[in-house]
C-alpha cells in the first residue's frame, strides 16, 4: 500500500496539463464536531485516498482535496456544551481529524477547512451570480424565538416533547426525536424549551432566501442524465438521486438565523448566515483555492478535468442535486462531477457506531490498539460497503489478518526474501540472482500470463472505482505466487537445478 509520488510539504502545486488525464478527487468533508469512526473513514477519506494513489501510479495528473466542514448549528451546540467559542471547537477538532488521517496515511494534496476567508469570498461570488440570474427567491417562515436570549432558535437549540402518538419523549430535538427516530420541525414540538436558558420560546415570522430548484430542473436533469451514464455513477447514487427527482424538487432554504457561518452579503439579511448545506459543498472549491491560486484551472475546465467524488449514501442528494444546481445556476463553465462513488453503512458488531454511547472503533482508538495501520487499511478496504451494508467485527478482523495478510501475502513475500537472504550454500547471500532462460521456463511463462490477466482485471476494476474488486485482484496475484512457489519446490531445485531456482527467485 505504499504511495507513488506522495504529496510532500512545500511541493509545487499541480495544475491541469494539456494532453494528460487530469483528475480532481474530493471526499465528503467530515463534520468537525466529533472524532471520525471507521465507517466515516472507509466511506470517505480512505476510499478516495486509494483511488488517488492508483491515479498517481498510473501517471495521471491528479489532486486530492478534503477538509473539515465547520459551520452550522451542530458546531454552535458543541461549543455551548464545552463552554467555549465555535472557533475554538473547530480548532480543537480540526487538529484531531488531521492527526487521525495522518495516522491512516491518507495522502491529501490539501486538507483544509471551511471557516477560511477563501470560503467566504467564493461563497459570496457564487451567491451573487445566483442572485443576478434570478434563481433565488425570498420567503417567510415560522420559527421559534427566545425572548430571553433574543434570538431565533435553530432546530438543535430547541428541545421538547415528541408529538408522535405513543412516544411523547420529553427530550426530543427540534430536528429529530432520538427515541422514535421521527424527523421533526421545531414548531411541531410540544412544550418546547430553549436549550440555552430553558425558557419557553414562541413562534415568530422570519424571512429567508431560497434556491429555486424547480426552475433549475431542466438544466439539472440534462446534467444527471448525461453524466450518470457517461461517468459510471454507482448504482446507489443513481437510485438516491432519482428518488429526490421523483418526489419533485422544491425551493431549498439556503439561509439560517445563526451567528456561526458565512455571512449573507445583503443588508436585509446581514444578521443571517448561509445554511451549512449550501456553503459546505463550496468548501471543495475554497480548499482547492487554498492549495493553488490557479484553482479555476481545476474547477472551471470541464473539458480537461474529471471530478471524482467519494461519500457515504446519506450525502448523495446534496452532491447530485444541490451542488450541481448551485453551480449550474451561476451560468459559468464549472467542472461538474463526472463520477460519484458511494458506500453503504459499515456497522459495528451488533449495531451502529455511536460516539455518545461509546459503541464502535474511532480513529484514535485504532491508533492505540498497536495493530499496524496497514492492517486497518486492508481490513476496511476488503470490507468496504460498496453495494450493501457491511459489519466490522473483531473476530473477522483477526481471521482476515491471519488467513489473508499473513497466510497469503506475508507468506509469499517472506518465503522469497528469507530464501534469498540465506547464506550461499543454502541461499543467495542476499543477492537477487539473474534469471537466465526465464523465457523458456514453462511454469514461469504460465504464471506471467495469469498475472497479466489479473493486472488487466485490476485496472478495469480500479478505473470503475470498484476498489474492493481491485484489491481482490491484487491479492489473487499473491495467491498465484504462493501456488507457483509450492509447485516448483524451489528448495529442492536449489541443489539439483540452480538455473531454474534462480528464475523462480
């Protein structure tokens, strides 16, 4: 799993090159208020990392950008819990994320954050274009307002009794009841209370801005219909996207009554910020602009750049509907996503990963097990939930380590290297021998043909972003190597047919 031309600190930044395959890779920006668990890692950053390494090995001109998603209600809530500012929360968790990904050997060209000044600058530019092109509308919404705190309360700043018959859980959040799982609006809660001061809020009108998705529908559908076929979108991405389209596109609110976020550059809305699902996606662009001042060569050249995006299934509609609609609405020539690779969920033992309940393995836990990072990377990739949910279990990790990494790959490497390292008389004194007459050695020729076909299958799988299949093909080469060694009985040939033994070694 070694890298090929890994990005190094201070290295010159890359821009698209005429005549080369230029590939821009992103993985869903992890939210900053928690520690990533193994499901997050395989769903986003590790999958994108493996594809980026493959592209570099193939000689493609490729960059891989990612970063922490830092704005929104969840950060404000976490800051309140930890009694500090949202900025301090973001600084703390950005460092934790960075450390986890460095330990996992994730080869980003740039790992940034969405709270940068570049983010504000690019968000404002895109917003102004949407405004000029009349794709935005204004509408009045009803929201809970706390007189004591003198603020509108975003969904996570409200708690109350769940309105679902038979539930009545008394600590339901404004966006969802954790007990029965029902999605809620804050105004639906019974006996609502402000999470900050515990006062009872009341309903008040507030004006917001909306992206008119129904008006952009034709442009969006043209893009989806052409790219989902040509780009080879994963089946689950196509399903999730068409489900959204079937339900009918509705205007999407892009502003929030919050303090922590990109400010809206209009006098009437100066006390509001952009909704995190509007601004976070623009983070891919702003993080690239932190990597190179020539970021537009990556993001505004669809003829020469292929955009590959990696994420878990819950993020799909934001990348296949919201983000392309936003970019299409500017009327500029943006590089839109060509290929999307989506994972299902990886669950833990008998249930879902949950930091709050202490269930699962999180990035910092993996580091403290003393199990080498290559073992973690291998197990997550071989267990990648490409077409259905998969399960992490400790017994399966142990079994795959023993039978596949040790029993197959290590066995193959160790037998060859240890034999070559033996002293002359029983080995080659640590010098790899010449392979004279290899072209006429029948079992070696047969092995060469088998390996050649596996390499072709490996490339085919990787080009289609079927990473699990690619890994399977690579491990099959090792299995063939073991069979070749065993059948040749090289240890006997060393005494009786040194030339054949040398070919095999």
